C-alpha cells in the first residue's frame, strides 16, 4: 500500500472504491493507459484520433526536463504570460519552492490586473509567452502590451506548438528563444513539458528535482494492480465520489501549496465537467468550527511533512462521520512533480470510469469562437456588442439565459 492510501480515510466510499479498483483490474486499466489506448474513453474513431493527440503527457516525466535547462537563469524577475494550463503548473511549482517573487504570472487581461504589474516591471529581465495553440487571444494581447512596454534589455521567450502563430511571432520579433513543445501534450496536462520547464528554469527553480519525483511517480503508476497504483487508486476515489454524490472536492492546502490546489482545481473541473457529469473542486474552503460537512463533500488535504496538519480536530470529527478524507504529504518542494503526475493519471482513470472524455474541451473552443465573434462586431465598426447581464447581484453579474427571474440560491443550485 502506498503512503497516500495509508494516511487517508475513505469513509463511506470505501466499498465503492474497492469495486472500482477491481473493475480497473478486470479492464487492464493500468496496462491500457500505459499503451495510450484511446478506447478507454471512446469507441468513436474520430474522437479517438483527437484523444491520441493529447496523450503525450503519459511518457513525459521519463524524458529529460526538455530544453528549459538550455535557458540561462534570469538575472532578475521572470514574467510568464499564459492562460490556464500554460501557466498554472509553473506558478504552483514556483510557490512551492518559495520562488513566487522570481516568477510573476500574468494570466488576466483585466486592465486593473495588467496595470498592477507596473511597479515591478523595471525588475523584469525575461518574459515568457506561453500558448499551446499559439493563437490564444488573451496571451497575444498581453504579448502586444508588454512588448511595447519593455525595453531592449528584456529577453522574450516563447513556448508553443510547432507551426503556430506564436512561433512565427517569436522568429519575426527576434525573441531570445522559442521552445517548441510536443504537440501531443494538451494545455492542462502540460506542466511536465516545456510549459513548465522553461519558465521554471529561468526562475532558477529545481526543474531536475521536479522531473525526478514525477518520473518516480510514473514508475509507481505503471503498477498493474490498481490498489497499489497511486494514480489509479486516486482515480477510483474520484469516480466513486462522483457516483455517490460526494462530488464537491474541498482542496485545503498548506502555505506554499495553494498553487497546487489551483492547478488541481483546473485539471479536475475542466477534465470532468461535461456531458452532465463531473466533479466540482473548491479551493480555499472555509471550515466553520465543528459544523458538520454536507453529505456531498470529499476533503483533500495537501500538506508538508513535519508540519502540523490543518484543522486536526475537525478532520477527526469528519473521519468519525465517514467523510472521505484524502491526505497528500510532500516531503520537499520537488515532490510537487509526483503530485502533478499522480493527479493526471487519476483524472484520466476517473474519466474512463465515469464514461466521459477528460481530454475534450468543448466549452473552451466555443468560448473562443464566441469571443472572436464579439470582437469582430466591434472591429467592423458595428459598435459594442450587447453585453447586458441576465442577472446582477451586489458584486456579481451573470450572463446565462433563463436566470433573470431566479434568486441567488436558485442560480447556485442550477449551476451546481
């Protein structure tokens, strides 16, 4: 039995998890995942072809940490421009290593956020522009802005897929380096690739250490017996939690591991939330005294070894009430690499068990199309598009048809 299983308390889910693990063994899940067998998620040949273009992450930790090592560490602050999976993993690693001041993330085009960068812009010596597709609108806008704002001493670097618009931009714009990532590694599964190694190497973070622990976890996740496989064990828990209505994952992180919780949130939410099925991860949950947790919660604790666990009395009460509690303890910052790989395997396994394709991203593509259409209206001289909210609260605006006559509680219930 691996360490996470020994530390965790599965509560009422335990018999369901055992059934899931047995099913994984019957279906040869570990072997088929190692072989990148796309039929785990779909029998449709067209869908399977698309999935095959997203499975490069399975073998990535066994490789050298890409060519990030070829980039000399920055003399000052590194700024990473990237949305979602292009930046969350690097941000999580930097925070775990206490290097958040050396690697600054800009992942928003909100004017106030962009302007907040101004005070430390003189410290920036390197800017990394990261986009898998190379055509992410927000990243391109940020690149435009900071190329104009930074002087000649600042080195620009690109991380993207081969043949993308960003590669062309880097070549034409005289970027200091352009790092072409493996095209079969998707955004939210890309942390153990150049999207992670390049900005982290520039920031002086121990990339080799991260890859070493990830590689060790990859070996453990090759174990054919699901119960002894850390990734499949977690995947069985996630699937069981979804099956039994324990589908709200409360991610409680120790100081320095908040970024890991944010990365897990995106990985789980975007991979499982589709076709009316999914898990809802919640970061920075507030635990109120001895108040019992609702019956739809599963608790995930991200902790440092040797430090007192958070909310010990509450955790003991929850365990007594058979609330599933998962504990992941990192001995050192580099152990974050192992957690990256464990959770990627777990989400892939959970998707197979839940009957969904965790590599699909229909809402991402449709949102990009709608955003592009709105911008075309403005750029063509047609004026601003009608963006009146369907519902407004004290500090929230909701753009969702059919919500105008509902209360806040009714909207939350509908969305959850």
